[in-house]
């Protein structure tokens, strides 16, 4: 091949590439990915988690208390005689200013049927809900059940909490918290 023929083929290839680019629809090229945080109360839970109590009750971290955890060896045990109790921690969401990130929060719970639960995601800076789901348990008291709620956040510090209440003398076991956020 001659130099002029090679140069001509390169020009045709470049022109074809530019024409294809100009003819293609405009789109934003970006990758989507998922961020996940899990916590099963296994590593020094008292340093990360705390209990909120309104009324009389107690919260403890149990290792095979009076039944096995969902996974691992530890779980949070919420007991109250009146009012409500919650177990919570603050998570650091890797988010850029101005973003609104869709997330899901899930806890595994063992409770008697009829327990009132709230699954809460709270903006730590404003103490307003990014998401909350109220529900009543229906499963037998010796069964671990996953309960979740979807929420959207623009906060980098989010308090995740599972509360139980409006029941006289109740007990709720909580294990394996999952937060999943999807960047699109």
C-alpha cells in the first residue's frame, strides 16, 4: 500500500467515526453502582449502637440470650414495660453534595405477633425522616423476619433505627441491619 492510500483510509475511518458520533443520540455516560453496609451486632455493638427509651424498659446486646440470633452470635434485645424502645446507629453515606440517593434499610426481627414497629432513616443534621415505615408483626414469636423500607437521602450522616412500642410488656430481638444505596 502506498502512503497516500493509507492516509486516505485513515481519513475515511476518522470521518466515519465522527459521523457516527454526531448521529448518535445524546446520552449521559455514567456507571451505576451499589453501596452496601451490613451490621450484625458482632463487633463491639455497644460502641456503635445505642438504645432510645421512652417509658420503662431496657436494651441489651445478647449472645445467644434465650434463643439463637439470625446470624452470627449477637443480637440487640429490646424489652419494655410501657412506651417504646429503639436501637439505633449513625451511618456515613458516601454521597456528594446535591445528590439524592435512593436506598433501602432492612432489619431482621423476632417478635410476637401484634408488635408495632417503625423502621426509620433519619437525617442526622435536621433530625427529619428520610424514610419511615410503620408496621405490625404477624409472624410467630420464634421466627426471624426481614422488614425493610425504601428511602431517599441527600445526607451524608443518616441515623438508622428500629423502634418497637405501643404495647405493654413486649420483647423484640433485632439482628442483621442492611443499608443498600444505588448510584445511577
